[in-house]
C-alpha cells in the first residue's frame, strides 16, 4: 500500500490535532497535540517531520492553526497548562513559524492581554528582521498585491492599531517613540544580511524593504526612522562599495509616490554616497531634488538643505549639468515680477539664498556660458524687487544684485547700494564666500582670544610700581558735569515766529536756518495766536523745504514743527495738506510726509492735555552751562531728602491716587477734516501720481493712515460715517497684488470694528458685514503673506465678538 502524499498526510494530522484540542479533556492529549503542531516548525536535525511536510504546513496550515488558537483563547484546557507549558507550546507557535503570517494573526486579536504579551515578545526577539529578510531572500510567500499591502499596513501602522485597541493599557514598546527606531534597526539588520549574502554570491531583493521604508516615511515617521538609519548608512557607505550598491538599489526600489518623503529625510546626511546618481535615473527624484526642495518648499535651513543639495549636484561630473539647470530655473523664479508680488517673503528669501549658492559653486567657464542669463536675471529681478513697497524685499534685491555683479565682474564695475546691514543681509552676503573648515574656525577663535587678552601699558606698569602714587589721587574731588556743554554760536535764535518764518524763506545763512528750524516748534506752541495767523504759510514753507545745509535731525525737526502747526491751527492746515496731497508736482516723499504729519497730529489731538515743558525753554537753557553741584547749598539737603523718601514705606487704605480728570477729546470734532478729504480724488490718475497704478507704496501708506484716523475717532459722532466710507474705499483694493496694500486694508477693517460699537455696526453696516466676513475667511486661509493672515484672523475675532455682544444685549433686553 502506497504512503499518502505529504499534503494529505499533513492535512489529516492537523485535523486530528484540532479535534483533540476541541474534544479532549486529558491534559496529556492536549500537550501531545500541541507538540505535534510544533514538530512541523522544528528545523533541527532531530525533527520528526520531513522537509516537504514542513513546507506544506507553513504554506497551507500555519495560519489556520494560529487562528484556531486565537478562537480558543478561553478554552478550559488552556488554563490546565502551566505557565512554562503555555510559553513553550502556545507562545512558541507564534514565534517560530512564518513571521508575516504570525503578525497578521496577532494584529487581528491584539485586544486580549495574551496576544499583547506575545506581540511584545514577537518584536523583542527580532521577528521583524526575520520577516524582512525572508522577503530579501525571495523565500517569502508568493502573495498577491492586496496581501502585501495589508502586511505593509500592519507593520507601519502597528502603533496606531495597538493604541486603538488597548487605549490606556498600551505597552511602551508599541508607542511610536520606541517602535519606529526598533523598526529602523530591524531594516538595518536585513540590509546587513543582504550585503553579506551579496558578498557570498547570493542574489537578494530589496523591494519589500524599500516599500516598508517608503510607507513609514510617507505616514510622517521619517524623522524617527531615518534618525537611526541615515547615520549608519552614511558610515557603512564610506568605505564599502557593496553597501553603496545596496543603498542605491534600496532607493531605486522605493515607489514613486513615497520617494519624496524618503529623500527629504536623507538630505541632512551624506546624500551623495547614499543615493548615488539617483537623480539621473529617476525623474521623480530629479524633480524633488532640483525643483521642489529649492523652489516650492522653503521651511528648511540653508545649512542643512541648500548647501547639501547644491553641493551634491556640483561634486560629480555627471550631475553638474543639473546644477546649471537649477541655476537657470532659480534665476527665472527670482526675477519673476509675479512671484515677487504673490509669494511669501520667506520663500523669496529662500530662493535668493539658493541663487547665490548656485552662483558661488559655478566655475569660471560655466559662468561665461550663463553670463547673458544671469545679466537678464539681475536687471529684471532687481527692478521687480526695488519696485516693491516692502523694505525686506528691496534689501534682498540690492544684496543679490551686488553679489551677482561682483561675481560676473561686468566691465570691471560693481553695483553698490546703501542699505542697513542686518542678520538677513549679512547671511546673504556670506553665501558668496565658501565656508572654511574647522581649523580655520579654531584659528579665528584663538586669534580672538589673544586680541581680547589685555596688555598692560608701560604707563600703567609705572603707575602701579610707583610708591605713594595714591597720595596724589584726585578721586575725592567732584568733577564738573560737562555732558550738557554745547558750542556757543555767534548767531542767536529768533524769538518771534514771523522772524523764524522769514529766515526759513529767504536766509542763505546755514547757521541761522538751523537755529530757526530748531526753535520753530517751541515758538509755534508758545505763541498760539501768532501761529494761527501764519499757520498755512508756515506749513507750506516746511512742506517744500529741502535739506540744503545737511542739518542734523532735519527730517524730525521739520516734521515736529509741521505737527505743531497742524495741532495749533487744525482746520486750515488740515485743509491745505489734504488738498496738496492730490496736487501736481509733488514727490512721493512729500506725499508720505503729509500722511505722517496728519497721523501724528491726530494722535496728539486725541490725547488729553498734560503739562509739558516748553520746548523753547529747553533749547535756550541748553546753551547755558550746567551749574556746579557745590554752588547750590541746598543740594545736599535735597539728596538726603530723596534718600529718605525712597526708603520710607507708607501704608494707606483706599485709592492712593486721585482719579484721572476727564478732558474733552480735541480730535473728535475735527476728525472729518482729517479723514474725508483724503478719499476725494484717489481714483483720478495724474501725470506724476497714479495712486491705483504704480504708486502702491503711497496707496498702502494712505490706507494705513485712514485706518489710524478711524481708530482715533472711537466713540466720535462721525465714526459710523467714517467706517462706512472707509469700507467702501478699501473694498475696491482688497485683492491688490501688493502685500503692503493688503495689510493696510486689513488694518483699516480692524480699525472699523474697533471704533464702532456693536449696535451701530449692525445698524449702519449690516449690508456689508456678511460679504466682509466671507472675504476675511478667504484671506485668513489662503493669503500668501503671514501678516495678512494674522490680521484677517484678528478681524474675524473682533467681528464675531461684536456680533455676539449685540445678540446678548438684545436677549437681555427681551428678558
């Protein structure tokens, strides 16, 4: 009689074991059945089963056996086993068989405590590495794409699955902070075995490991996994060519949809040795390295990303054409006028750094080929940046223009701009000079230390060695206070306002003009009636006055005097300034001066009147010598009294200070004279002034000024009319291309919501609130400028607070 086939024999034996475990109550039969199942997993020479039988059991019966054990977790015979028997016979079945099948079954029953313990042992005994290595050998099951995707999902999402099932009873090993570094270590183990197998002449496959790496990174855990893998790969690929081939093949097998997250995590490490020439073979990798990380994503640091990426492209002869391609792309993006207007400042700064780094890495021969492209980029890009109303963007254009002209050396001439150096501009300038090594830095540090070491002078040494030198000390003598000393001028400042005006109009003496300008503000505030007689004429002279004599503090002195004139004679001067704002033949600087004067005058008028020191008194007194403290016999008594008062504690009940005295708001009655004339002719372009066209700088400042004037008019009777007019005005430019104008619009909207109470807001502006709220929500979500988004959020908060308060007030009145 012929013996049955291995598959039939194994099937009958497994079925008999299942019947025994289901029906038998004898402990010996239970143990014998479990040992029979174990015999199909023993690989040693003492195994009772043949190799075909073991292969058949692993292929067709192992998963069924585990599922049978999971369904009988509450069986009576299980509790009859000792702890050692359960660990050996029950747990051993999950820890000896094919790891991919065991993991899938364990994940299905992870809710029970027994399965939690087995899963923990599964991870601690290196079964994940066995699973990955089985696929590297090609010994894994010939699974379908659906089964492989399920297995990948269980491996990658194990922390999420256990957290959902176990809730507060989750184990520390299942937390992301411990699991993903463990998974990275298991992948490194599989890669090490692969390298050894290749050295022994055995072929391996890295497809499954690459898929696992890609899926982990795309789900947001690239930092935890690559923090373990990248340093190890960097060290191993330094001197071992087999490791380099394994790394290159690993990244080539990462699916396209997951490759970006893997490359982004690998950039801070040895990029060239780990990925090789992947950018030349894989179009997705080339797009990520040469385009996305340089132009679209700007959250990375220059030192860790830009330098490494561009250095990776420049170090190999085959990759160097990509550096030239990157330079062309980056230069076009930097010079694009639309990008300057519509992209965030942080992204423009990132692109500028990429441009300068790319230029610094070019050879002279390559620079000659790109000379025309760079020249076109420099001219067009500088024009776009200098036309911007944002100071940072203008400075950015100046620095990049200087660096490009210096690198190209056009006809031996170099551009040079005047701008304030800050950390941002210094960082841009430093990108053109290659960074030195650690030795140079150590040398600089040592030089700095030697320079900071004080060297005693011969005079100090002689004074220290001279005996009795302290006897001639003058420390006990009080020195004269010469901090207030000034050079005595031959000319005297004017004492009357008309003389001051006459000097400013006709005098050619620089000293007299300077003295008149310095005392003008004090004379205006001191002689109110005289100032009102010539207020408009004085404002006109000051508005057209130029700094012909380079007077120190000229702009601030002129502005302070114009503010004093406006405050003193409010309506006539305000009418003059608002009329001249839209007149012909004024420079942009003069129009901006008018807006600044109106804003500062409105701020001063809105504040309560306080006793201030007369500016003219201070100016005249500053020319006298400060009295010597010893000349005043009461001086020491005052000092003693001050010390006593400062160290005396007084205990009082109730208010320690009298309540503030109510004073009328001087700005409220004249707010309309400041506000409404500025809205008169904004839509009428002139030859030298196009407010809605090229002069967006003045438009942004005008809207900011109107918003400030609106805010200062809080609780004024005319505030509701001003709010309606301001919303109508800014509504036409709410989608302006310039970000300064959009910031001004949002600031004006905030001012309207702050200045008008909730009742008037609903009554006067009810037809505009819904559309305004929808627009603010769009800006808060999609505006490229961060300040605009923040202002939109603040406006929404203010609007919702006002509406909520009004609804609450109505409900309280009804009840």
